[in-house]
C-alpha cells in the first residue's frame, strides 16, 4: 500500500472513534447513577466497563493521530506502531477491570445484596442500544488491531449490558439475587478470552514476530528460485504495524553484475505474491556469507 493511501485510511478512521466516545461517556454516567441507586453489581461493573470504553476509544483516537506522523530522524518508520501500543494499553486496561469485577462478584456471592430489578432492566436495555450503535460506527471500513481493541471493549460491554438485563429479569421474577454476581463472573471470563487475543497479537507485533499469514520457509524458498540466486540466508520478516510488513535477507548470487535485475525481480515477487513492500536485500558471492546464518534456502545452480 502506498504511504499516501495509508494516511487517507487513517484519516477516514479517526472520526469513527469520536461519536462512540461521546455516546459511551454519556451513558457511563447514566449507568453509574443507576447502578448506585439500584444496588446492581452488574450495572456498576458495566458502568466501569463503559468508562474503560471511553478511555479505550480516546486512546485509539490518539493512536491513530500519532500513526499519521511521517518518518523522521528519531523514528525512521514513522509512528505506525502507536496503534499497536494503543491496543496493548487497552488490553491491559481490560485486565484491570476484569480483576476488579471478579473481586466484587465474589464478595457479592458471599453476601448477596438486594437490587432494584426494574431499574436494572430499563438501564441495561438502553445500554444495549448504545453499545449496538457504537459497534456499527466502529465496524465500518477497515478494521486494524487498534480498532479491534476498541471494538473488543464495546463488544464486552454489550455482553455486560445483556448480563445485567438477564440478572434484572431473573430477580424480577424469582427474587434470586445471587444471579447478579454470577453473571458478572461469566462476563469477566468472556472478556478475558477476547482480551488475551488482542494482547497476544499486539505483543507479537512489538516482538517483531513473523506475521501469522506468512510462512518464513515458503518465502525463503521463493527467493531462492529467483533467477541468479544460489542461496538465501539471514532471512527476517516482521510487522512494522499490522498490514505493513518488512523483510531483510542475504542473497548469494553467482554473478554480482546481474544484481540490479535480481534485486528488481526479487522485490517485485515479494510485493506481488506476499504484499511485502519494505524490502532490504544484500547480495553476496559464494563463500562470503556472514557468521549469523539462521537458515539456508539453496537456489538453482547456474548453468555453465
């Protein structure tokens, strides 16, 4: 993808976070007041989750703005990884909320408290509508790791609102108050499952792991089949940011005079077949490869 196209994509995504941020913050205040008045842990937990949603959407919007900064002397790749860091921060924030929710739920199980079921039902229904609107706004267009982290918060909150609704209905018809903290624990487990996926993906990028859609061995063998290449070694593939992949490798060639055409052919193949646009290839003649060889992919031997 061309740099200017990437910038336009980020410009298009910034407004997506603003309206959901306003809706989420406004509803968090309503839900907090309702939770305190009704005594529902599910509502209070959902209110705390909504506050975290507002923070998450703010972090996501700031991350998108930072990612638009061009490369400079201090950051030669630009600030693209700001979005990955934003996703990581949002994931860590979710973990903190999960711990708080679990601790309070266990406390409520040991000492159940009465809740105002009708108020819980009304407020949780409103919350589901707000969350549904936020999901529609965030889900439009391209979804990267940063947007996925923000969507994770809102989806988790939609589930929390639904749990609060179920708790309100059960208490209304049966008077069984433990359902409130029990459903809060279920929601905490569901949020944890989604959160660990976002954290894993963010850490994988920050650790410069090979992108999941790319097989290192396949690319090594593909480079080794480029005419003029005899061996491939010191091959590294990593993500600068989700959707922006970089590659570096040493190519052993039989004839250095052919290097310009070999380089052009290898770069074109990597771009067309694997979408890798940031490519650094170093030519070497037989017997001069470095000492840090990770793996060899032998190419076709030249005909004499």
